C-alpha cells in the first residue's frame, strides 16, 4: 500500500495532465491517496422498488423497462425535453430529461434498467426527473458517489478508482496487526478498500466501513498519544494552603456549587506538587470569571504571580475592571497590559511585574511579547481558550518554571472529545448557572418583521433596558448586507430617532472602543450596534435584547455566544435572529437556536453540522482531518481505539517492530498531511 503513495495519479489509465490537476485539487496526488478518497455517499441499487411501491420525494432505485422510444419536444428558450415512458409490467411512469440528446440513444426500447432518482406523483401519474440509470443486467448492487469538482464528475473518479484498485496487490500487507484484526473481527485492508469503493452489497460496505473507521481512529490515537506523551515534571510552585474561604466573602454573591467544585478541583491540582493542567468548561454566563478570580487570589496569597490572558482588548479591560475592584479590596496589586497602552505606561507595568510588585496581570496577546517577564509566575489562566492556540499557551508558560495552567472555555464539547482534543488536560465542568437566570426567548424572523422588532426594542429601552444589535463587519457590507456603519446611521436616523445609539467595530482604535464600551456598560447608550467583537465575554447585565442581522452568517456556537451577552441580569431577555436565508443548513441552525438554550446541546449540534475540523479550526485543536470516522458518532470505537493504541505503545513506543511498521507509516501519513495543509 505505501508504495502506491509514491505512484503519481497520472500513472492511471485515463488520467492525463489536465485531469491529474483536478485530482490533486481533490487531495489525491497519488494512487494511494485516491484509494483513501472515500465516496461521500452511496446509491443502494440492490433492492429496486416497483413503480407503485417506490417512496415519494426521496432518492430510490426503481426497476423498469422502456416502453417506447424517448420523445423529443422543443420548448421555449432553446430547451428540449425528452420524455420516456417506462413500465415494470404492473404500472407505468414517465421520465423527463432536459437538453440531453444522448437519452435518445442510451435508453433502448424493451431493455430493462435500474433508475435512480426522486419519484414524484399525482393522482394521474408517477414520474421521475432526470434519474440516473444503468442496464439492469450489469447494474452493481451499490454505486459510490464521490465528491466531485468542476471538470471531474463522480463517474470519472469512480473509473480512476477502478483502475487504482487493479493495482492493489492481492497479497498486500495490512497495517493493522493480524492479532488485533482477528480479535476485533475486522476485515483485511484489501477487502475494505475494494468494498468501500465498489461494494458487493450493503453488508460488505458496512464491514469495510467499520474496519476503515477503526483503522483511522487507531492511527489517530497512536499519533496523538505519541504527540502528547505526558511529562510529569515536579512543580516548584506547590500551593501550601487553601485560601479560598477568605476569597468567597469578597464576592457580591454566593458562589454556585459548581463554582466551588471547580475551584476545589483546581486547588487540589495546585497543591499536588505537580503543575496543574486543567480545562474549565462552562456555558456562557456560568460564572467562570469568579472561578479564575478565586484561583488568582489563592496563588497570590501563596506568594506567586498570576496572569490572565483574554483574546480581545475589550474583554481584558472588562476583566481588569472587575477583578481589580474585587481583589484590591484584599490588598492585591492588579495591572493591565494591552497592545494599545503607551510605551511609558507599558514600561511601568513591566517593571512592576518583573519586581514582583504587580501580583496579578491581566492582558491580551501583549502578555506574550518578549519584554514581559515575571518574578515568580505561578498561575496562568487563558480565557475563551478556543481563541488561543496551544502554542500561545506554551509561550506564556515559558515565562515561568512550569506554572499551573487553567484554560477556560465557553465552547462546551462532549467530554470524550475534549479529552481527545485537549489531550492530557483534566476537566472541570460548570454545569450550573447562577440562580435567578431566566430562559432567553429566541425568535427567528425575516427582515420584513424588522419594524416590529424595533417597536419591541423601543418598549424595552423606554423601560430603562439596553440592547445589542449585531451586523456584519465594516466594509463587508456588500450586496444587501448592512455594514455596521451604515446600519448604525440608519438606526439613529430612522428607527430609533432620539435614542442614544453607539457603534463598535474591530477597526476602531482601542481607546475609542474602550470609551464606547464604557458608555454602554454605564448605561449612557441604550443601543450598541456592533460587529461580533462583543461576542466573547462582555458582561452588561442591564442589556436584555440581542438582535442579530444576517444571522445565517454565523455558526451555532457563535450565535450562542452572542446570545449569551444578554440574560445576565434578573430581567427577562430576548434574542432576535433576523434572516432571509432559505437554505436548509441555515434554517436548521436558526431552528436549533430557538429550540434550545443549553450550550452543550448547541455545541453538539454545531459539531454535527460542521464537523470538528471547522468547529475548532484545525490549527487550534491540532487534529488532522479525518476521512471516514466521525468522532461524535464513532465515539465508542474511539474509546476502543484509544485503549488499543495505549497497549501498542506500551509494547513498542516507536512502532519499530515489523508488525507495527505499517501503522507507523499511516501515522506519518495522517499527521504529515496536517502540517502541510
Ligand atoms: P462566563 O462564564 O460567561 O465568563 P461571567 O463570569 O462573565 O460568565 O459571569 C456572568 C455573570 O454572572 C456576571 O455578571 C457575574 O457577576 C455573575 N455571576 C457569576 N457567578 C455568580 C453567582 N454565583 N451568583 C450570581 N451571579 C453570578
Ligand atoms: Mg467569560
């Protein structure tokens, strides 16, 4: 098999210079890679229906023979319709094809075919529009459908795959050791490759698929476990006592049980004598900031410095304001470091940080810059982890001597998946919202109802509440999409005349952003028209309406984050999604938003719709693209694969033995592909 990865795709019959470029575009520059380009779907032709029993409006196979020669009818606009009457002996149906003269010669009278397409019916007749067909005598049981690209149809890919399969040696080696293959009842790779492309039957396809999923996850696990081989360094930063009971009275509220639990779990880590490596997952509004504050407090009380890194300037400022208020009451020195500060101010902060005078530093990526050094960095917290790469976390950590690390994420993901992605992080979950939170009513409306939405907004502003309106980026407002600047003008001049309306977008200077945000949080602005810069973390409890224009543009998790900006106080809050999109995926997403407010369910759904690759962004989660396995649906196989991978690595960490050589090549294949993309 591995030698086929050296064979160029051009070496296949029918693949010339031009077509090979298309194959390369699809990700298969070699014969081996083509064999690993699995079909995206299949047509089951093995049990064709009769005309009367075929289900309506869903793709299905029907067996019928051609009753009479196709008829040709010219219609307006130079179009030609070809109609064909077919029968299964008991009933008839009509097939129609547009502008396809070949139909005249391809479909022969009295010949029997398997037609594949969607059946429509009214009380007079049944019909199919442009079904695919194959002569029944030579029809395969299952036909593969490949992801096609301009100039390269599924059929062409199928033909290339056919010739590639002929090159597979009968006695090829299987990378999965025989022992494991037999124990877990997996078919041989030869059978799997043949049947994933050109299955003998649906049963063979299942067997092949099962084996390939298993193989892919096994290879993935081997790679990940090797990448993340945990190094347990003894920590010089062991916490000696637990000061949390001194912290809680500083809070203006009673911590939730989940918050206390997360703090305790983290403190146990920090007192263990090893560096903490913990992920806190909590839905938006679950109160992660208070947990971070508690841990910073405890670290500082034990003589360490702590750093809290946030992904945006607005968020850093907000954390700074609230933690300073909370912790300076206890005599803790808190400072802010962001890129927009003056050089003089930065120098001052950096000096105080190096001398140890500043005990808690809050900042953006600016914390990573070279000039930043600590006297005794003991705890690093990164907020909204999905915005930071593993490398950035590591860069901050290198400013101390194996400091404790806490990662906070508002993107709740299933636990098993989290374990896979964050590798050896321990996980705490904030599965409880602070008391008194009300459900946020969510509505999806079309732009026709915008006027009504504004009347609703007016009513709430008059009652003293505030509102966010999200619209696309400045400059991005092409076509009919409102850009934030024009939109804000329109709100001021037409929809909410006389009300204080502010505007926020990424191109503004940090000082300007800060000023607008401050005005909004002090209640001096009733409405904030903004791009998604308010997406993460911003906390203004008096804001009760979140209206999102062109809501179809955003992913589910992002919509959920945006919605999480409201519903933070005691007042009933509402989220209004405006969208005229009709496509199925967008509609599904908006429906999901209206149906649930549970971040875990939303994340689950988002993962299903987009797949883990898009969900996290490949660079950030550090996982290669999977070709056949789906980490959510194949969770049980994933676990199994993890165990087996552990066993293999215990025995042969380098995968050097003859029996593991094939796996080693596959690990390389999978993870190399990741780096180059
Ligand atoms: P997130 O988890 O989204 O970062 P925050 O830490 O911003 O959430 O907290 C959301 C809001 O809830 C803040 O206004 C915070 O003061 C408040 N809050 C946090 N914990 C509690 C609690 N235990 N009881 C009441 N309010 C709380
Ligand atoms: Mg937060």
